[in-house]
C-alpha cells in the first residue's frame, strides 16, 4: 500500500508541475532534452544571482532563465571554430554578466548580459597561476577562487584578484592537501579567528576544508550511506550556514553543517521531480537551490527550506 501511495504522490507532483502549480515544496523543472533554445544537452555548469539562473551545457552555449524558468537569453561561449571541449564552470554576477570557466581554453572569460566578451585572463601551463584545465570558479570578496585539473602538478586551487592577478595557491602537490580532481568550490563564514572556510569538492570522494591556505580537515569517505560521498562535483554555501553538495555517483544532494558534520541527504536516481541522474553542479540564490540534473538534461529548482532532508543519524565523517 505504501508503494502505491509513493507512486501516487510522485504522479501528483508531476501533474502539479505540468499545471504550473505554485506549491514551493514541489521542485520546478527547467528545460528538457534538446538543442533548441530552452532545451539542454547534458547541462554541467550552473550559477545563480539576482533572481536568475545561468546554465552551460554540451552545446557550448550559455542560457539564462528567470527563477520561474522563463528563458531570458542564450548565446554561444565557445571561440568560433573551436573543436576543443566545452566549459565546465560558471559565475553569474548581479549585473547579469557572467564569467565562464573555459576548461579547454585555459582561461576565465567574462561576458556581458547579452553575450559580448568583456575580458579574459589565464594562460596554459603548469607553473603557479597558470591553468591546465580549470574546472569551477567562485567569486569571493577578494576575487576569484578557481580549481584546476590535469597533470598531477596542476591539481590545485588558485586565488586571483578580480583582474586575474595570482594571489596564492591552495593545496596541491607537496602540501597536506593532495587532490585527485578538485571541482566545486564554496566559501562560508565560521573559520578560526574570524576567517572564512573554503570548501573544495574532490573526485577522491572527499571534501577538503581550508582556513586561508591551511588545511582544516577532510569530510567524507567513499560510499552511499549518510556522510559518505561518491564523486561530489558541485558545492554551494547555504544561507543558514553549512553547504550542500551534489553527488554525481550517488544521484543525490547532501548537506553538511558549518563544522563539516553530515546533516542529511535528499534525492535518488530517477527522472521524476526531486530525483536525479548524475547531478553535476548546483547554485544557491536567495531561497532557491538550482541543480544541474545532467543526465536528465534539465535543471531543477528546489526551495531550500522545503527540502525533506533524510536523517544523517549514524553518518560517517
């Protein structure tokens, strides 16, 4: 009987979504599979600000939507004639300009709200301040925080000012924080002596936490239980403290308190609203959490205070 009730609830949620239901507890699905405007081919980068969400997918374009899912802009972000891979990371600024992390162009490129290139920085190389394959970026109070990947000497996180001048390196070879593939980055308050905490989601099924450039600890071990992780690829700070992570391997979201303690999971593999297939990135703006539900070729919007997190009792850290 409980199985029938759960199916009925899922069908009711889907029907509500199709009827443009305004119940904030029901995830809103943005987009569908395809290559036309308003459609997605494996969205892998998402950013949100000023009541908008911007998305990068495998068509090599950026699409921007209102929080209600209305398409507002779409433009290519790949260099003309490029045959290299597609960008992974994205920052959306309050003026609706955007900074695209061009993974295979070894650069961060800023575009106007209408798609005109404004500026860029970055060069290919293995020296500090150069990129192999930059993955994701965060715009903090001091400037950009960028994760990099490639040769072992490239697996580190950089700090730049807003103009792209290298300010420092976090983790990497020869340090106490050796990454496998650093990807999502987030920043929260609450570090020692009033510092901020930098969180780095890594393909080693762990999250690294830093105060300044010093490693505080690591969170998570490989697995599927609460507190375990499987390919955490995106991470975002939550308004009330702590972070939320999307796990591409476990097809779910997981929340961690500001001290790194597991605080609940949400989602499972599937294609109904509230289910995921290989979620690859996420972003927070106001009360909303936007998730790039990559292998379902869509973005889901969830109201943060309505997410029914499952208990993290007995979680591993």
